[in-house]
C-alpha cells in the first residue's frame, strides 16, 4: 500500500481544510494511506516549488523519517515544480488533478468513460512530460497509477501522446454522433429527459434504483456503492408507469470541488446529455456537513455546462439517518425506507408534464390505437361508444394534451 504525505496550500481562495479532506478521500479510494498532512498559508504559490523553501525542508525531513512513498499536493503543479520537488525530496510527487484523473482511470468501465478518462490523462500529461519523466519511469509495476493508459505513459513521447490524443478524440466523436442519433430519436418520440446530478456519493444512483424498484419497472438496477465516483458514465432508464406518460431518467458522474479542467473538457460528451434535460434533479447528501459547498459545486459545474436555465429540483437523501425531522428545510427522501418516494414521483410528473387536467376526447373508430395509448398513458375515467365516435373522459397532465389536441371535445378544469 502506498503511503502519502498531503500538502495543502491555503491561498485564501477556497476552504483548504475541506479540500484536503476530499483529497484524502480520493487517495484512500485509490488505496493510498495518508500518514501525514502539512499545510502552508501563501499569498501565491512559489514558482519553483509551490511551497516556500522552509516548508520544503520540513517536508524533506518528514519524508526521510517516515515510510512515505509519495507526496500529494492539493494544487495543480507546473512541470518545473514537479521536477524541482522531486529532486529535492527524492520521492514521487503527485498533484490533485493527477490523483483525481487516476481514480477515474481506475473506475472507468464503459468504452466511452475509458476513452474520456484516457483523453483527460493524456491532455494532463502532455505539458508535463519533462517534469514527470523521471517519476513515472521510476515507478514499479505495482504502483496505482500504472493503470489506465499506463503503457502509453511509459512511452512518454510527445508525438506518441499527441497522436493518441487525436485518435481518442476521433473515437469520442464517433460515439458522440451515435449519441446524437439516439437523442434525435428521443426528440421525435418526445419522451422527456430528466437528469440526476450532484456531488459524488450523494445518492444519485440509489435514487434511480429506488424509483426502478418502487415502480416495479422491468429494468436492471444501476451500480450504487458507498465509494467516490461509483458512476462514471451516463445510464438512462425509461420510467414507464401505468396510467402515466413515460420519461427517461438518466444517472451520471458525480462532481467534486475544484475538478481539473481536463476533466470537464473530456467529459463534455458524457455530460452533454444534461444539457438536453427537461428537468434536473439535483441530489444532495442531506447528512453531509458540507452540503452547502456540495450544492455550490454542482451549480457551478452546471453553469460550465450551460445548464443553468434548466428547471431543477433539489432533493436531499438519507432522511432515514435524521433524528429530528421537524426543522428540515427542502425536499427530503430516503432510499433506505422509501420515505417520501411517492411524493417525489408526483413532484417529478408535475414538474415535467404540468398540472393534472380532466378532458373529454372524441375519437373516430379507426383511431383504436390512440384509445389503447390513452388507456396506457393516462387515466381514463369513462369510455362511451356512441354513433361514429368513441368519447373518453380522461385525467392527464397538461403537457400530454399537446399530443391529443386534435381530439379535444371539451375541457373540464376541476380535478
Ligand atoms: N441510509 C441511506 N443511504 C443512502 C441513501 N441514498 C443513498 N445511500 C447510500 O449512499 C451510497 C452512495 O450512493 P450512490 O447512489 O452510489 O451515490 P452516487 O451519487 O450515485 O455516487 P457516485 O456515482 O459516486 O457519484 C450508497 O451506499 C447508497 O446505498 C439514503 O437515502 N439513505
Ligand atoms: Mg452513482
């Protein structure tokens, strides 16, 4: 197991304590044990070594007197800083971005996630080749970051990486086109898209699974786990409930504060789905002491993805773990006890499809297919076969009427 010393730099720009805590979580998810943390308050990072020379000596002392195998900086380091620090400390130097990208490399399972992680890693590595050459070539086989596109890392030739980058980009583009076709098919069928977004480990996948189970849908459950970045891809499920219109519910990657630029850029095609959402469900771990920061982080990533304007619903999970439920603000659910899940489902339909209305429709007999559809997707209160027409009294959502407006006979506003 690798043992690491974390270095936090307080530039007064973000909550350093919490940033370090996140970094430690990412490290432990990669099986790296954090044995020591040191911090320094700085106005700006030192050009040569990020931290000041006194701190470098302090760090050197710790490295020499512990069994640390690496030092992880909670800031993005320049190639020169990596080189200088390595020389000074004679150990492996890693920064926040590299660590985050490593966990993505380890978690990626699907083709598109693997391509996107690999692209992010290559883009990160390219400008750092000089600095990281010694560190990477020194690594033995067992080191965690030898995973993923590790073989290319060792080739470490700028041109090789550049060629790989353009190949990866092409492959991603191809998948992107495929996705666009699927998306277009959905637009034609007008099935609304709802996206689950939020901080990593908030309970997005669990919420999707709860809905699949609660509505007894014939779909596979998605992977949920109490680890960081359990989900690295977009998985969509069609939510089809008897008497209600269908919608697509899509689960995606979780966010972290200060995500590396390479990440956002490379994951754009996976995250692009969110841009087409009719509704965003922003899932928040209600028990986290940092939930405000998580909400802020998610909102800022959504802004980067041009999704600010999309209607969004904040949902707090883990209601089952709250003792005093009286003073809770916001909308809470439990994926363990299913508390408020029916309410969530109603909320979703109302947000996507509008208010419930009761209308009378008149259809010619040759439109039996639409009569069957109405029976499946709305709640038919009364059916009468008279003369040349079928008259149906139907309870449906406002937006569904769009599909059946040609058959509208009368409008009844009372519910
Ligand atoms: N007690 C309790 N646990 C929950 C609840 N919701 C989710 N969890 C658990 O929290 C852990 C994380 O849930 P996930 O659904 O995997 O979280 P996620 O948001 O998909 O996380 P990433 O995919 O890593 O971004 C899992 O172990 C869930 O079973 C809840 O309402 N109550
Ligand atoms: Mg998940």
